C-alpha cells in the first residue's frame, strides 16, 4: 500500500493507529483483505473557518471533519477545539471510532472533527460564530443518516445546540435533534449523557479488575487530565473504593 500523500509519516496518532492495525493483522484470517481499507479514511475534509472577532477584525481557523468508514452506518464521533488539532490526529481518532463502534456492535461508522483554536482565548460570542460557521462548512456531509457529531475536548452541550440549530436552518428549518448527540436535556438530550463516558470507563475498569484479580477497593487510580471523562471516571471509581491521583500533561 502506498503512503497517503496528505499525511505526515512522522510519529503521531495516525502512525500509532497504523501500527496497531499491523499488529492485529495476523489474527484477522479472512478479514485480512480489508486491512488496506482500514488504513485509508473514506473522506477527509479540511475547511477554512473565518469569523468576525469582537473587535471587528477577521480571523481564520482551520477545521476538519474526517469520516473514516461508514460501512456499518452513519459516522459517529466528537468535535474538539484545541490549538494542536491537526489532520493526523483527527484521522486517527475517526479510525478508532470505527473500531470502537464495531467492537460493541453499534450500527455506526467512525468519524471525528476539530478546529485548531484555543477556545479559552475567544469570547462566548466569538465561539458561537466559530461553531456556527464550522457547521455551515461541514454541513453537507453531516446529518442523522450521514454523520453525527458529539462533544469532545473543549466542546459541550452549548456547542452541540448551536450545531443542531445551524444545521436545522440549513435544512429548511426542519427540526433535526438526531443531527448531534450531547444535547442539553431541554432540547432532547439524554439524562445520563454528561456522565456516560466516565461512568462507562469506570465500569470497564471495574470489570477488568475482576479479570486481573485486582482488588479495586483501596487500589490507586491515576487520572490523566481532569476533563469531563476523567472527572466522572474518578468520581465513580472513588465510589467503588479506589484512591485517586491526578497528573497533568
């Protein structure tokens, strides 16, 4: 297989993903024919996201939406706002979403999105303009039957509501709550959505501890960072009796 011309061959998330696929290849038997398919995203969209800042100036941000594989259903994956987001990272995250949804037998494909921005440096009005313009740029490839975004790093239910509202206007004002997940409850969100990732992670750790014969009560658990997933993972693991430590990277 020839290397993808638009992806850096240096160490990075996409290279890590490719190495993981190569490691499992000997165990795939008849599925080996699909190895090259897994190594190529179906669609990688890079968009320019210009917005008017509060001071009247215009700034441009680089945005991405990658749909790695849609064979099992519409794409599924978050949108992250971070100054270090790049195509390599978004491609890898979309590919891992393909694997994750397949492993748990959900009828979704893998997708991911992001914008190269430090959201802490933007006002709420600027962030809203950024979110709505980004949505308008990727709107033709997302939707309930195509690709369903979700919150990720530095995005919340607020951004998901803005995405849903912008997509609704783009589609002729047809209310479309299935466009995204992670919505606030008043606009159709799920009751446990805010804690779901962290709680699910805690359940996985609990079950893995049983298999490995590790007594979770009193065990020391290290949290990397303190975002949404880590916060609720820690909360529920502590309720299970674990002792927590936090590291920052």
